[in-house]
C-alpha cells in the first residue's frame, strides 16, 4: 500500500508553516521527528483529566494516571513484540545505554568489595567490550568510560570504504563481555546484520546490546528475532514526545542488574542500613516518571500501527532510492555511505565539492529545506572518511518526492551561490 502523504501531512500542524518565507520542507527526521495532532492531544488530555503521581495514592486521579502509564507500557511493548515487564522508561536512548553501562560498573564495584552479583555484569582487566566504528557517541562514550573504570579493553569493528562493517576482522573473542552495536547508522544509513553480530556475541558468552534509534521508527521490529539482550530507542524520533526513551531488556537480565538511579518507587523494602529493590522494570524507574510523555508515545505508536510499519518502510525505501539517484546525478556531490538501498535506511549523508557542509545546510535552509549538518555525533566516521562533517537528508513518512526535489534544487542553489557549479561531462 502506498502512503497518502497529503493526508498524513495534514496530521502534523508544524508542516503547514513557512520558514524564511518559504514552505517548510522538513528533512531532518533522523535528528527528531515532527508530532501528529493525536500525540499532542494525548498529552494535553492526560494533563487536563488525569494528572497525578503514579504508583502511589488511593484517589481516583492516581489510579487513572497509573492505568494510563502502564497501558502505555503495554502498547509500546506490543509494538516490538515484547512483554510489558521488559520495557523500562528512560528520558532518552542515551540514558538507556548509560543505565546498562552503570549496571556493569556498579556490579563490578560491588564484586570487588565482596558482594554477590551476577558475573555476567562483572568487568575487569583481561575482559573487553566490542563496538563498531560507526557508533553514535551515545553508544561509544559510555563504554569508553566503563573500560576506564574497570580496566577492560574497548575493541571495535572497522568500516569499509562502502560504509559497511568490516566483518572479516572480528574483534569478538572469549574475553568479550558485551557487544554493543548500532542497528542502523545515523550518519551512513547502513543497516547492520545484528542477528549475526548477536550470534557471534552469544557464541563467546557475551551479552548483546543494539542501538535501535534509527530502526524502530522506520521498519517493523520483532525484538526477540533480533537476538539482542538489550535494545534502546528514543520516543522523539518516532513521532512521540521529547523527554522519553525506551530500554528493552530480557526480563531475567533486568532483574539481575543493579540499579542505576536509586530513591523512591524502585524499592521493595527499606531499613536504615539496608534496601532491597523492586523487580524490573520498577527498579530502574526511580522517582516520578515521565507519565504524560509515555501517554504521548503510546499515541505515536498507535498512529504508526494504523499506517503500518511495512508501509512506512516501503515508502522510505522508495524515497531513499529516488534521493540516492538524484544525488548521484548531481556533479560534485559525494554520498557518504552505501549508494544503494540494499541494507540501507533513509538517512543519507553527503558532501559537496568546494563547499563546507555547514554552508550547504545554510543555503538549503534559506530555501525552506531543513536538514542536519555536522558530524552527527559520529565523529569517528568523519575521521574514517577524512571529511570535516556532512550534510544529511533524512525523510520520513510525511515526506514525498517533491520534498526530495526541493532538497536537490537547494543543493544546486548552494553550488551556484558559492560558484562551484561543476561542468557536466559530455
């Protein structure tokens, strides 16, 4: 089924506005997506009718708020084929990754002081963590810090010239405790073979974690089929509110992890010298949670389910194929990452000969076209390809071919403005 983009766009109030006196062409959904009215209405309705602290209080509003919060958890779990007790609400995907990193750190510290902890989360000299060279900083720096604290070594898969993982030089070995990889690169668009990577991790006794920020919003996901032990993504990239992210983890593993944040709501029993913790997911949701945001994210999930993630994926593939061909047809434009739609998502980064990526983005903005510029929190990728930054176009379900045309025309405008229009061969 092809998407009725005009009808979809009508659901997003912001897409009707103008920017710099031009109609807005929003092509920065890899950074954050826009929000449909149903999501805005869901948050407003919660605040207007049921706002109260969840999991406490015996009054009607508290019961309604708790029901709304836990119903949202169930809806979001169902979106990826998970159980509600496998879903932990965080403020974003970065916090979700840090939550797992601190579980390793806290378990390792407790082990050194003689506490009984799950050995799967204990790190020390001789152990290693494996990542990839294409990770977002959020799935790199926490592991750098963890290795610095524990004496473990950080290893990684490199990137081929095409922008894919170099799977031949495999750093995973019997000393690996965790393999933490991105599903779809936010800068290259590459979709990695996570099932294979998780298989290699498990064969060596390691746990597997997958950053799904750029995949859950764009394709159908059966979380258990991925082979991952942990996964995370952000609500704001999938039509939902800012301020909410998801950590998915196998329930048995979540219950074996020491908590990240401590305080109210995550406890089982407290005395003056000892505390026991609630079962997951409560043990990782200390304090008053982001209830309205969870309600809004559940509304976003239901909106996406109505459209169908298979249809979203098919639509984006068509846009990506058209975008890649359009960029290939522009002299002086260089695609960074796979130049075909095979195992590739819709985030497309590029450079323009003779123009800094920031300047390209500035001219595109003057034409009403919103794109991302910079290193995209993936500085090692830019160093790998010896470029200072890229300009990135990342369409979503509310974009159409006319938006791609507008973006391409604005790139030509940039070339004309800076006087670097290449001569077309022949």
